[in-house]
């Protein structure tokens, strides 16, 4: 039987604050804020879900009738594939699975701080599968539509995650390199991390590429969570990063730019100007213009064209303070249509330094040229950083040819 009502809460420091109720009536979804929540200085989705005592209903598009803040909790691509395969393995039909059902499966284990009750209980035991090479081989089976005896384990480890690449959530001890199963409350000195696995369409050294881009981004002054390469027993590398939606065992509310602005990231018309405007409205500080602009410059220079609206996020703490989240998913990439997914002053095919300067000038950012020059100067170190991340010579050369130096 499908779930008809969910109680939605924010879990800060393991204390739940009830936000409201999401209900389904026939094919429509309605949300109502909890009266006590309206008295708090917390705004979970300030642009599209205005605080009100009445019933709220989202437009049918782009998120099938639910608000973007809840859509952000839904696993997509890999996470959705895992859930669907898991349900099918249990003999359940996908035809009757609603968005509320899917959120109930996310339950207490989603990204960010939102939790959904009643949580769908499945009775599966905790997994002890932490061999990265075995996990990788099982993800290949699932992507290739081959039976995997570890389907439930993989769902436990990564079923709430988004993005196209297979990934798992783990506990990681940075001093001992010990990896344990993800838990809501990890033992002291363990941190919440994500490990990513390649797909058949990725370059063979995709993990090393992302690691090199992480190091390049840090060199360019872009904030990112600690990241590193984990190595399986086979010697294969896997990219891993510390979760920025966790501070110790406490959570932060996470909201993507796509969810905030109700932007369909697959057919987006978003511009970096929209992102800068959104960021300023949330942070209320001009310094965020530079953060977003520097990231835009990096993505243009280093040919990261998969810079869609779900690859930018914002974080809110328990006091209602918003911040632009650390950058993530920075890597060499082409979008399906060959353009940047997010435009620069309306240009997406071949954005130039002039387009970037127009963007900076539009927002009164006087350091625009300086930031472009800084990133271009750091780009000269590409070979050195790429070698440190053990990229193949062919990959280093291929990316070097694509680095945009605005000749």
C-alpha cells in the first residue's frame, strides 16, 4: 500500500524539528507547514516554498508536482536505479511506487538534514561489504542489468545518493585510513565520506582526473571538501571526498540550485548570473559573487561542461544561516550537447574571457580580470598536478589541449 502522508523534519544535532506534512490526494501533492515551525527563523526553501499557514502546492513541472527541496532528497540516476532494482528483486511493481513512497525509502538516510517519516522499514541487516574492488564489480553488474547478490547491500550503502556515477557512503578514519559502514552516528574520529566508482563511459583514469581537478581547484582558490584517492586491493583508484552536509555527526540542510530555483537541470536555461543572484539573496554578502565567479572561470578554463544546476548547492545551519556549499563534481567533462550546462551571459558553446568579464561587471565585481588571470596562471601547473595524481600521459595531453587559455 502506498504512503499517503509524510511528516518531514529537520534533524540538526540529532534533534528533530518538525517542518510540516506532505500528503498525496489522487495524483496531487500538498504541503502544510507545522504551526510551531513557522515561529522559527528557518526557511527551508525561500524562493519557491513561501512560509504560510495554508496548503501549498507546487507546479506540476519540473518536479512532478513536489517542491524542489523535497526533490533534492530523491535519489536520481544511480540511487534511483538501485532502488528500482531492489524493489524488483523483492517482487514489487514499480508502477505503483509514488514520490512519497520513494521519500519514505530515503527516510532518515538522505543527504542534508531533511528526514521523512514514517520511514519505509525493510528489515535488511547491516552490510559488512567494504571491499572497494568487490563493490565496483557489483556496480558494473547492476549498470549492465546483471543480477547482483549484493543489491541490498549497495542500496544500504548508497541508495540515497544522487548523480550518475555509482557511489557509496562510508565512515572514514583519516589517521588510520580505516573504512567502515556508514552510520548516522559514527564512532569518534571517523568522518562521513563518499566514494565514487566509474562507469563504462568514463575514462579509465576518471578517479585520478577528478583528484587532479580537486587539487587544481584548491590551487585556484576554490573551496572544496577534503578529497583523496582510495586504492583497492587490485591497485585500482577510487575518488573519495568528505561530505560537506555533515559536521561531525551533525547535519546541515542542503539545497541544490536546481531545487531552489525549480530548474530542470537536464534542459536548463540557467546562467551563472542566476546563480550569483541566488547566492547573494541567500548569503546577503557581496563576497559570494567572487566565490561563484571564480568557480565559473575554473569550469570554463578547465572544460568542465557538466556544470548543471544540480552541481551547485547551498547549506543552511540550525540558526537559519545560508552559505554557498563547497564545490563538487569538478572534472573534465562534456555535456550531452557539447555546451556548458550553465551559460555565461547567454553564451554556452564557447564562452570567452569577454563573456566572463561581462558577468563580473554586471555584478560590480571589480576583481573579475584578476580572478581570470589567477586561474590562467594556475593552469600552467596542469602537467605537474596531473602527474602528482598519476594520470596517464595520453589523458594529460588530451586535457591540456582542451584547457581554455582564451587565445
